C-alpha cells in the first residue's frame, strides 16, 4: 500500500496540484489524503470507501487504474491472508454474542411480529356470533315483509266485504 501512496504523492507533485485542490475536488479530508499518500490502510475503517477513494484519486491523477487496482487487490489479499484463522473465529464469536444481546432489545415492526397461534378460538367465536346475527336479521326481514303482505291481504279482504255489503 505504501507503493500506491508514493505513486499518488509523486504524480500529484509532478503535476503540481496542491493538497487543498485535491481535498476540494475529491471531497475528502486532509487526514484522509495524508493517510492515502502515506499508504496507511489502518486509518480507513471502511475498505469499500478506501477502494472507491483510490479509484477516484487514480482517475484524478490520470494514472493507470487497472495497474493501481491490481496492486491494491494484491495488497488486500496478502493483508487479509495474514490474519490467523483463530482471530477470525474469535471475532465471529464476539459478533454473534453482540448480535444476540442486541436482538433481545431489538425494536420490531408490528407487521413483522410473530403472532401466537392460540387466536383461533377467538376468531371462531367471532365467526359464529356473526353468523347468528346474520341469520336473525334475515329472519326479521322475511317476517317483516310477510307480515306486511298479510296486512295488505287483510285490508283487501275487509274492503271486499265492505263493498259487498254496501
């Protein structure tokens, strides 16, 4: 990574671009630029941000992007290959423990909460009561219309009898 940083610094100085111009044009901080040109990878917490910054700086300085990215990828491969497997497993365990602690206090959307399955009785009871109410309403409506027709028939019969007598 030092080699990449040195090539950045050398190209910048050869072209005659000041650090302040680079900072303004690439929208990075002075410390990020210094760490990039010093090849200090540990100053960058996010490897993806570092990679994108390297790409932008390479294009900005009109350097060979493929060559620089190949060097960066080789460096990252060698850098990550040196991490012992035990350390990776320990970090994974720590992350899993932290995630399990965080999951206990996790805020969950009401749409994703797992519902208990004992609500079936409640829904069955609501369904039965709804059906009973519906049946009673139908019976009352039918009775109303049949009583209305009976009243009309009674009135017509009375009118007929009254007309016959007259």
